[in-house]
């Protein structure tokens, strides 16, 4: 098999940890696989370089930042390659450019446009391990670019796609994706496998592990993604396409998002386009709207409730108050003490009653549901934040995720 | 004018010193020049990375070392470019590869084969300062290479040649080339200018400032080289072709080399090719021979004296003793307590009596001359090491270099 293994900053945090990574790669090689390794900068290195740049200006040129920051991954790649060679595994390190990663020219958050895997293929054919500096590529103009947050994961997924690798393993300090946050529900189980779509809906469970950008790319390129720990031998969680998952559980996991605030608007003038005006203005100011519920109020006016990230509440409030001042909305209230609990599972598509069980569970615990939204594979409920943990544990048990 | 300015590791040793370099570049820009800057890694950085590599093996792959070490100069180049941009001077940093530097593939001590200055020209034409990571290039095969010791100076000289720059300024912590070592003779004067050939012969004076490799390249490419201090505004020393130097002094400087040892062979069998056999064997074992003197001894045998660097004396001794054991040489003695004093000056070509004055000066001080060798522009004498400083001071005064 061709396996792409990606190790993040913590996994390559010091020289001994890089040796540890070399040992793991060695093990994979001895199992008879061909390995391409993607590495991040040693943890702390990127922040150090950013601090250096900010010594001169708060707004360094983005292209220069890319030149600066891309050096960290090169160092790790060379060191890992040296460690592998020293163990008797022929190895060659490569910059993103040399690995064939071409991006657009949006410096510090470039998007991968194409990958030419021919040099990597040639080195693998020679029996070499290929160690690629993650997080970086080269623009059409020939300048080094970086891919932004989670960039090394993206490098790994994109390389796995271009190489038609059998597996792309993302090593972190967490050993997989759990049915819910184990700090809230100790009975949470690590999943063996999950579909791309479920993983995307469970983002809040996986955010510390995988960014949605990487999962979306894996889905697009049909890359089998495994997230596992570089500090243990435990099997991780396979994220793959729905068809590959043999036994699909009704519900895969329970996600909790505490970073939400609710905006409740009452007495909204019932003129065509007012919702459009409001949400356009919010979008123009980079306020992200999650759930929206509109209900008919008394006297022909409507009520409009929506949620925004807590960090964007002030921006949202400023805009809403302009509408209030203009008389288009009679009252607005804001509530930061809410949270969003979601039930996710592809099994919902073919089974009825999944949502009903969620509402029953909330009712049994006397938890009031303020807002509901559903998708094909998800039911989300906004509730009072103080019931967050109770809700998660009750739902986890109701859907028998601890079994 | 187009000016290439090179700043070594001490000059870019920390963030404030990089700011200092930016200020100096700014000054040059304000004088109306176009500037290409070549930078080394921040001092200590390269040694740190080598220590990292040696954590895994004493013999890291040279190509991987190049990948590792080349990152240091990239960081400095990006930081200087950020500092310049922050001061309002549009600037772009480049790796050696992007600056068009193509080398052979002898990793860790590559030789520059060609430079394509077109990208640099394009950026200069746009009004940018071009900041190039020194010490590095790219092989025909596309792998990053480094140029070995003094590599950033070589980058600077080679770029100046390719750009047909008017001047290549090498900034260090020394403010130029002196008529002799000022620690030995406080009356030593900084020279305003000196020819390439004189500089090459005065290597021991300039070794801390410039390596011969760089001076040879400057001569070959006809680059006007200036060595000056990054910590003061004092004018440096211009190293240029002989024709450019208006007033050629008889003697330019006095060099002292304490790193020599003498090997004296007596009773060398007088067969054809014996000297050739001996010196071939020494060369094969990487022993560098400097001066050689052969004299006819009694009974048809010859005497052979030569000097080697002190660090190579043990190797030389091993080989010589093999010849002694084979009966081809009857006696060998070794003397580490010697030094070589040289008088250098292009004026010697057209003036007689320069060497005679040196011998008279030694005689007046009762210093015995053990060996003499001369070239068109140099007279070297091997003397007892204990007279080293006395000889230098007497000669410095005899040729009126303090005037």
C-alpha cells in the first residue's frame, strides 16, 4: 500500500519526538508499505517566527510571511529524513514546491490548485521514503505560499489524492473521533469509522483533530482518512465514504457547540425583503449566521430568531440596532447563555423517529428547546447553556452510544 | 548604480541588528541606487541546526543537510524584507533558487555554475529591493544546495557579476583590510584600495574578512569588491583590478602566517621522480604543501625542505617516515616553531631591490631566514616563530607602511 502519514507540530515538538515519528514510519515500512510523510513545523516555531516578523510591523507583507513561515516545515522535514536515513531507511525531504504542490497566489491562505506527483513517484520507485514539508506550496508565479490554519493536514490529504494513496493517516495527540466529548460523557466511545458527511456535521467534536477543510477535500478526492495518536499504538478512526461503512448506526455521535449566541427579534415589519436586507447586511460585515427561525407573531408582524458565534454577537447587535432605530424591528434581545446540541448519523436517512426520540429525551429531562433545525443526517437543538452537559449525556445514553 | 550588499551572520545576529541592516540599505536607496542584498543566517542558527542533525547521526546525508541549513538564510531574508517594507521600501525576498543560482550537485560545498538574473532584474525594474538568501543555490536536478564556508560571500560576488553590478559590498565586523594585523602593529593603516592579486597573497590578513574563493571569483567576474563594517560608517577597502588602482605602492602589506610547520629531509636518494613520488603521496592524503626548497647535499644526495599547515603535520610525518623506512630518505626532522612572513605589493613588478630590503631588515634584527620563496608580487620568508611580531613590525616600518 501507499500510505501518507502526517505528523503535526506536537508530534514533532522536539528532537526525541521526531525520532519517535521516525520509529513509527519505520514500523510502517517494515510492514511492506511505501510511505510519504508530511510534517508540520516543530511546535512553537511558527509562533516564534511570527513574533520575529511583528518586531518590525503589525502588518508584514503576506508573501514575505510565507517565505518566513515555510522555513519551519523544511527544517522538520530535513531532520526527519536525516533520522530515517540514520535508521537505514533511504529517505529524501522535499519542499512543497518540489512535491509538486501548485497553489493560487493568495499568500498565507493559498488554495491548492494542482499537484504533480511525478517527482514523488520517482523517489518512491527508487525505494525512498518521501518526507514533504507541509503547509506550503508554490504559486504559478513561482513564489512560496502557505495554506493557512490546518494547512499541513490539507497538504497530506491533497498529496494522498494525487498519489492515489490507499490511506492518509493524520497523527495528533488525540487517538480518534469519539461519540461525544469524553470530558462531558466518560462513557463516550472512540468510533472505528465514520462517513465524511457525519464528520463534517460533527465538526465540534473533531475541531481539535481535523478541520472541515481537510475533511471536505478528503471527500472530494475520495481519500480514506484516519485520525490517530502519535503517542499510542491504538487504532484511530477511519473517515471514509458512506458506501464503505458496513454497519451504519442510527446515530454516530452527539456534538455540543457552546460558542453560539441567540438573537431574538420581535415585531419585525412584514415587508418583502426585510429578512434579506438584514442577513445581507450581516454577511457583508462577516457575521456568520447558523440557525434561523421565523414565526408569525400577532398583529401581522413576525418574529425572527437566529444564532451567531459568540465572538460575532457585538457586530450583529450593532447592525440589528440600526434596524430597530429605523423602526423596522420593534424589539431585540440577545442571549449568550445558550448552546447547540446536535445528533448526527447517516442512519437517519432511512429511519424515522430519530428526531422524535431527541425531543422526548429533552422533555423527560425538562429541558426547554428554544430552536430546532434539521438536515438529512443531523438534528440540532438550541437549549439553555446550563443544561448542556445533561443534554449531551441523556442523548448519548438514549441512542445507546455507550454500548 | 546597482549595488550588491552582503551582510554576514554577526551583522544580522538579532532582530535589532537586522533593523540596523535595513537602515543601512535605506540609506543606500536614498542615495539613488538600486540594491540587491545578500544575507547569511542569524549567527548561531547554522550551528544550532547542525547540532540538531547530529542528534541522529554523525554523518547526515549531505543533501538533507543542505535542505536543513538553507532554511536559516531564508528566515533572515524574509525578516529583512519585512523590515524594509515596514520602512516604506518595497522589497521582495528570494531563495537562491529563485535568484537564479544554479550549482553543481556536490551538496554542502557546491560550486556555482550559472546565474540567471532575469527575475532579479524584473524585480529591480519594478522598484523593489531584492533580498537574496545567501549560501545556497539549486542543482540541475532541482535540489537545494549550499556553497560551503564563506558561501554567502560567494553568492554576493556571483550575483554582482551576473547583474553587472557596479559594486559588491561585503559587510562584516571589521572595517577593511589593513597593511598588517593591527593587533601586532598598532600603526597598521587601513588600505583604501588593493588589487585582487595582492588581496589573494595577503590572505592571512584578510582571512577573517574574505575567503580567497570569493576574491578569485571577484577577479574572474571583474567585480569591484568593498569590504567594510556594518557597525560603523567608515569607508572600507576596495578590492579591484590592478589597472583601476591609480597610485600603486611598492609594498601594500605584510602578512604573517603562524599556521605553518617545516619538514626537513636530509640524504634524499637522488633518483629521478622521488620528489614527485613524495609530493604525490602527500597530495593523495590531502596534505597541502606551501613552500618547497631543494638543495644539493654532500655525497650526491639532496636535501628537501617544505612547509605544511600545522594541522596536517601528523599526516605528512606518517608518509615521510614510510620513505625513511624504505631507505629513500636518510633523515627527517619536523619543526612547528616557525612562521611565514610575507611582503606583498604589485609595485614589486616594476621595482628592484624590494626583496633585498626585506633581507637587510631581517639581518639588522638578527633574524635568521630559513626559507625564501618569491612570486611576482610577493616575497615570503620562513623564520623562527619567536621573531614573528618583531619581523612584522620591522618590515612594516622599513617599507614605510605606517606613513
